[in-house]
C-alpha cells in the first residue's frame, strides 16, 4: 500500500511542478513512473534488479554532479556591474534538478549495494552451514 501511495504522491507532485519548474517536475514525474513500473516487476528481480539499479545510480549521480556544478555558476546578469565583487550571485536553474538527480543516484547506489549484499548472504549462508556441520 505504501508503494502505491509513494507512486501517486510523486506523480501528482510531478504534474503540479511541471508548469512551474519544468526540469524539477519532469524528474519527479519520471521518478513516480519508475516507482509505479517497479511495482509491476518490469526491472527484474534479485541480482539483475540490483545491477540495473547500480548502473543507473552511477549515471544519475554523474548527471547530478554535472547539473549541480553547472547550477552553481552565476548567471551573467546576476552580479552588479558597477562593483568588482559579486557578493550575492544567483545560481542558474540547473542547481535544483542537478541536486535531485544526485540524491536519486546516491539512493539507487546505496539501495542496490544493500540488495546485492543481502542476496549474497542469502545465497551463501546454507553452504557455510553445511561446511560447519560437515
């Protein structure tokens, strides 16, 4: 039930954010669709699913780092041209989407590593028990 609630909340938030902040809305909407499709088992099970999550997490993390770094660059018109310093520059519109992609990528990496460790322990436990008893 919580899986469906999370998917619906993400989908509705993505639809609401789409006209206001299109990049953020698209990322949230895509995350909601992924949660919805994940419930239906379209990303596989077990080790295969963890491997897909690990690979996707790496690429989303790279895209998040690039987007965040590009978002930290000040826009040309945000600094005062009369002074030589730029005390309060405004970042551009890529910072928040980049940070979201970075967080999603890190969450996928952590989740996939935990799933791989759990699957490995589950698979190797009976053979270790037989060695102790045998």
